[in-house]
């Protein structure tokens, strides 16, 4: 479990976990007061406290925690998660199938609304569909997907075998924050493994709780889009470059026609994603 400058949500997450879980709390460079509270909470609950003196970002912070784990199956968790009873057991049961590379729960927001996010990898077809508007008529050209049919699922809480995680080299550290789940799902699928969506396993997630401490909605959208484009371009080679170019064209066109700060932020992020390495 990765946390930064947030005791209350981390405490709530830890206390929602089964008592027999091996809980590793990675403090990603929190201030001294919060760090002390996290350490005391870990002492009280039996969780292991691991501290980084600086904010390593999501992927490096998660990999630091995994290196301290001893179990054969691992769950990578955001700290703004509350786990409902039985969810972990249901997720881990799906990993008994050797064809499954990772298992994902149903994710509810704090009001109880389903916010499970999934999508398709950005291909030439989906990029052109987005640019031309054909994705409105043809659902298979849409970037978003149902969790049951997604190429990738959002990963605020994902179960994976330690062996699989080791084989793919851990969480891809190419990004400081955002699109780690897309990169993780890409790596798992490249090994010929499936993703399992387990709707009977339920967690509650306060979306972007840590990000909102630092950034507003437009800045979050810009960063999310930048990392989505960058990951899609880097993972898929020249096909990814074509797909991302088409997608970016569509994003820019919508920003010009529709305007508004949100669309302009997405457009800036897409342009940055095409050039950032």
C-alpha cells in the first residue's frame, strides 16, 4: 500500500484488511508528523512500515513495497481504498487459474456508484475512430470499454502473483504517476495471460485523493492524458505513434470546436504525450 501525506485514509484502508494479510505500508516521503502517525499505526496493527525519504512516484514506491513482501501473491493498493469483506479472498481465488495474470475488483466511489474503469489499447483503428467521430457509431472503436471486455483495467487495487510480477520486471517505472495500470496490463497480456474482472469482489475508492492535494481537475486531466498518450506510443512502436497522432488530432479538434478549460487541458496533455520521453 502506497501513501503520501495521508494518515486518515491509510489508516482506514489498513483496518479494512483481513487480519492474516501481510500488510506493507510504503510512506512515499511524507512529512515528519504524518510519518510518525503512520509508523505508530503500523506498530499497532502489525503492518510493516517502509519509508522512502523522497516521493518516488507510484511505480517505484510500489516496487519498493513489493521487495519487502514474502507472500506468493501480492495486492498493489492505493491508500484511499476500503476493502469490503471477502473481496481479497475472491480476487486471490481467481489467481489459482494459471491463465489469469491479474485480478481486478469492482470499484465503487464513496457514494456507492460503480466507477470501475476499463479501456482498449490505443490502436490505429481506435485512434482514427476517435479523430473522425466514428467511435460514436461503432462501439468497438471506442477507447473506453466494459470491465469484462477491457484490454486494461484501472488498478487502484489489483491482485497478481509475485512470480508474474517478477517476470514482467515489476511495475513499469517509466512514469512518475498515471498509466501504470495500462503498462501493467500490457505487460501481463504480452505474456499470454488474461485479466480477470471479479465483480463480486468489491472495494470503495476515493478517486485521485492524493493527486487532488497537489493539483486541480484540469491539471489532473492534463497529466492523465499525457501519460496515456506516452504509454500508448512507447508500448506499440510505430503503430502506437500513428494511433496516438490520430487520437491527438481528434483531441485538438474538440478543443478548438468545444473550447473550455477541461478540453484545453486534455489537448495540452496529448501534445505533451506525443513529445515527452
